[in-house]
C-alpha cells in the first residue's frame, strides 16, 4: 500500500498543515508529540536570523514569521506577489504595472516590509543573496524581483525576520529579511495546472508547473519548472478613475499658443474642432473673449489605453543537487533561470513638451502667424502604443559544508545576473519640428528639399487631419522611434562561515559563529544612440551608466543559553565599501525568556544600514517636470537630469522589538510584538523646483537658452542627497485556535498589524505625521494604520475549506482635499478620505485520490479572491486607485489540479 500511504500524506498536507495553524505562523509555535521531541533533541537546523544551528523547537529571540507551501496554496497564491500583498507587515510594495508611478518595471514584483522602501528588505534564496533588478524604480531604487526567483511549486516555505538584521546579513536588511527556502529531499513528481479568470475584461491566467525529485543514499536532486501566461486588464475594462483624473491638457486635437496683441501668448483650442473629434474642451476664458476663437486646452483622456494588469508571460526553472561525501562534507549546487516578458498599455503617443513651432506657411495654419503646438502627434481615434519589458535572470550558487564535532563550516559562491530591456516609443524632437516645417519624411533632404514637395511632407497637427488633410504613415514614421534601455545588474558573492560550541552554560553549550564575505555589485545601463543625444520629446534620453561596488565584510554571532529559560543572542557585522562611503559597524542584541511553559518574552535592539547603490552613487536618469522659473515668472516643462552622488553616506537606522508568546492550553496561541524603526540620512532625490528656487542663475545647475542668466530654462541638474529622517512603529498580532469536533477540525486565525507612528522629516514638505496617510506629497509611502486578516479553516478527512476576510483601514489622500479638488496650496477642510476596504477570499479542496482510492494523488482546488468583486477605494488620480495598497482586478475565480506521482 505504498502509493496509498503517499496519497494520504498529500491529503494531510492539504488539510492538516493548511488548517491547523495560521497561514502566518510564528516560528515559536509548534505542537509536537513525544516522538517528534526525541527527534528534535538530535536534529539541528539553521533558522533565518541566525548562523548558529539550533534544535527545531528553539524559540527565536527575533520576531520570525513562517509561511509554508501549504499556507501559500491556502491563499490561492499564483506568484510571490500574491503572498506579499496579503502580508499585514507589507506596506507600499510595487506589484501592479502602474505606468504613472512604476514607469519601466512592469512584470516585476517586490517586498516592502514596514513601508521602509522596496530596497530596504533583504531577499534571500536558501540563505543566499539574489541580484537586484537592473531597471530601477522611479525613485532610483534597485530591488530584488520576486517574480524571478524560482517556480512556486519548488518553494517549501518563506521565513520573515521582522526586525533589523544588518548585524547578520549586511546592507539592505534594514526592515528585515525574507528568505525563500526550497524543498529538500523530495522523492517523486508533481504536476499542477492553474486557471484563473477575472470578472472584468479578458483578464485570465494560466499556470503550468512541474516538480521532480529523487533521493539516494548520499545525495538528492530536485528540478522544477513553471510557465505563466497572463492576459491584460485595461482601464477601459474596469474604469475606476474619473475621466478628468486621466485627462491631459495636451491632446490631438490640441491647442496652439497664439500671440494676441496686448495679451501675450494665449492657448487657443484648435479652431477646426475639439469635442467632435473626441477631445475635452477646457475653457480658460468665456467664449468670445477672442472673437472666433476659444482660449483654453483640448484635453485628451489617455486612461483607457493603459492597463491595470500587463500582458505577461513568465518561464522559471530551478535545479538543485546535493551530495554527501564519506567525510561528512556535503556539496550543494543550485541553478535558476527566469524569463519574463511584459507589455503594458500606453497612449497612442506621449505629450510633446518641447513647444514645437507651426510656421505661418503651413497649409493648414488658420492663424496667419507662427504658433507653438501644445499637444501630441496622435490622440483620439488611434490605437495605444504599448511599452515592453524583457527581464532575464540567471543565478548559480554552490557550497561546500562540513560537520564538526561541535558545529559546522561552509564555503559558498553565488553569481547572479539580471538583463533588463525596456522599450517605449516616443516622438523625435528635431524630426517632428522638421515635419511641421514641411520637411518630414525619411527620404526628405531637410537642406535641399522644398517644404511639402516630393519626398518632403507636412505633418498636420490640426483637426483637419481627421477629415480633409490626413497625415500619411510615411511622415509619422519619420519622427517616431523607440527608446531602448538595455540594463544589466551583476552580483558575485564569496562567503565563508564557521560555527562551533565554545563553552557550556546552564541551558547548554554557548555557540560562536564567525564569517567573512566579499561581494561585488555591477550595474550598467546602455541607452540607444538617439537617447544618448536627448532626441525624444517626452522621455528625452540619458547618458549611459556603468559602475561597480566592492564590499568586504566580517561578522560574528554568539548564542548564549544562560539557562533553560533564558537565551541571549549577540551579533555584530563590519562592512567596508571603500571610497567615500567608507565602513560601518552594526551590532544586535536579542533576548528570549521562557517565563513559564505557557508564556515567553522576547526583545531585540539593533542598528542597520543601507549603503548607496551603484545607481544612486554612479547612475542617474532624466525626466521632464513642470517647474516655475522665478526669473521669468513662467511655468514650463524642463528636463531634470539626476546624476549619481558618490559622496552619499549609508542610510542608518536603529530598531527594537518587544514581544510575547502565550499558549494557555493546547492548540491556542497568541503572539504580540511592538516594533520601532528610526531612520537617519535617508537618501532622496533633490527636488528640482527647490534647486531652481535656491539659485536660479547658477549655470552649473540651471541651464538656460540664450542668456545663461535670464533665458528660458532648458535643464535643471540635481542629484541624490542624504536629507531626511523617518520613525515608524506599530503592533503585530497573531493568534490561532484549533477546535476538534465530530464534523472536522476548525481553526480560526487572526493576523493584524497596526501602525502607531510613521513620522517623516521631509526637506520640502517639513515634518509629517504619515500614519493613516497616502503620503503622496512627501518621501513616504501609503500607510493605512490597520491591516487585518481574519480566517477560518476547516478540514475533515479528504475535504478542506477556508475563508479569509481581509481588511485595510481608511486613510487620508494628501493629493486631494475633502471636497475632491486637488491639493495645490493646502486643504482647509482636510484631506480626502480613502475608504476602508474589506474583501473575502474562499477556497475548497478535495483529495480525489482519496475519494476514488487511486494510486496517484489528485488534489482539486476551487477558490475565489475578492469573492464579492469589491472595487478598490477611489482616488482622484491617474488610474483611480492606490496601486501601492489595493488590487484593481476585482473578483478572481480559480481552479487548480495537482497530481503527485
């Protein structure tokens, strides 16, 4: 009955492990029988947050959360982003392809513990580092793309250290550590097929996964592969925003700045038409102010072209091999590969912000004088022009590990590379201007040609292009090109660790762990030749980037079992970056006290740091921003070129945590932790308007056309600086209770995080109380005060089910006032309140193999995410919702069939 035994084990995995504990279970929670206890007396494991091996029933002095593979299945997670979005300790992660705040990172996902930044959580795979994505966020942050780790089917569990961990792991572990641990010693094969269908549009998802493993007397091998295909969800499929939230003043039909005697240059709506061709007239003066003309803009609703969910495909592969030699030395090696392709929607063309001139001799110009075009090349009536991302990630890690009489040693090497290509179409500045002059077309000679004759054509920016004078593909293609950014991030790590007993204490042997590490981070960004020349009218361009960073580190940890009730952990790490960054030393003290069999206390205090990345120190980017020139008193779109700053210091923080665990009786547990993080020297991008205001005639930072002191502003040069501070604190609450009845086992659970403080010191915005606020106008992230997950699980023989209520509290939107108007100079009536949000997830599992007594295991899962199709709370902003907090997809119905051989 070998196969039946295995089938029953699978049923137990789907049932008991899934429903007898909270889906986020503290590592301290374990209910074991005497046989397991005997095993734990001799089996030592390495727990995330320590380099000293402990028994499995060791209670970590640091707050540690564990999400195992069964719990992952329970929430219906199809990818790691689905897991992190349900974690109450995760705030402000970027897991939606929001083109307005996540311009070039569609198809990626990340983690943001405590809202401290997507680059402040260290992400590990089997205790080893992973390369960051080569394409940074809009804020210049490179993060680990969790979509490019390993197939979900290979993950055994996710361990989260929820306090600062730089003393052990170094830079990036400011907010904590998330360690993804793959399955080990698996023998057999599993295939799973997932199908998920959204309630809106054509948003569907297919996932095919396979897992195979074999074990022998001296070794094991594991291989996994997954393929994901996800169809898009456009704003037009589920419009959450108001039309005015996604309306640009620069449309097609557009507007033209006309010199009016005595009034200067005024924007005039295209006299050939606006609303009849899909535009939205925005009058700035009563009709008739200028006879026969309307002063204002012809707006363009670009929202419907953009996507909430990208059109995406992913392939992930993972292989691991372990071999134990006769001399107690084990060799391990793992290889992973990820290929992600994503396409997010975009407008037919970007706004043209360079104020090109339409000459008076243009055949469609009705004004009789040159005018400046304020619009875009293509707008209403044209298809969207998408942006594409290609991300390929390779990782290889190998180690030799030996067992000694009192400990172990390990030598390891890790190499990981991310190649990231971003493509986005835009209009070329010079070529578009030539086309307005009648010298458009790839075969037109702008020097010898005659405007509008032969190979030289006019581009028509007026509304007559919709009727009597359409533009040819020939002329449009002559000024359209694609900006290509080819980026590469490279990580190489050498590490040596040893751990051994040093002396005996009341609770056992004190153990010391020592280690050294060398790592090199490289980053390059190769912009295409046109981008190198700043040729584009909206995305502009940028110089190429090529930089590297070498880090040497030494660290130590001392585990002191003072007695059977008291454990102390001491750790310290030294890291040297060389150059102007220099070195840093970070200590940690953690204590665990088991006051009684039912009640234990824990506490920790540590310092952490985040060193400036290669991008922040040596990279940079260029964007267009609307600024007010204090010299001319005019508003204009200006190129803002942000350069890296090699004088940056590491961000530093101090964190402490105090918590307790209480198990008054079997199967009931309560975990409470109070946490606090204080940040100093936060790295931010200088505010371009502040740079311009401070010294508007400084030619090194403010570049002007014509007169370098009084001419129109063309470019502002800024950089990254250490300028801000932050303090955040809150409470984590986790509880579960298993109830055994004749009708099966019921397990209610509750996981909640309440943010008591999120104070920010922003150089431009001043001192901010950011808790319960969107923090749109400062350096923070959206921070609802309360997130809670209430669950109820049931398991009876081959049947299992669960239901989760997920709650996010209301918070203030500082971009908008309570009356719905934009916050441009303060809100006397307070900010607009973003509504609280409650969704319901449900799932049912049945072991068909147990039902029909088959040799193989067949587990069928049916479920729903956001079962009642609740809309995310509305924001008066692009796309109409907060992409850092809520999910725009609505109800998702899914089915999974897992077959184990």
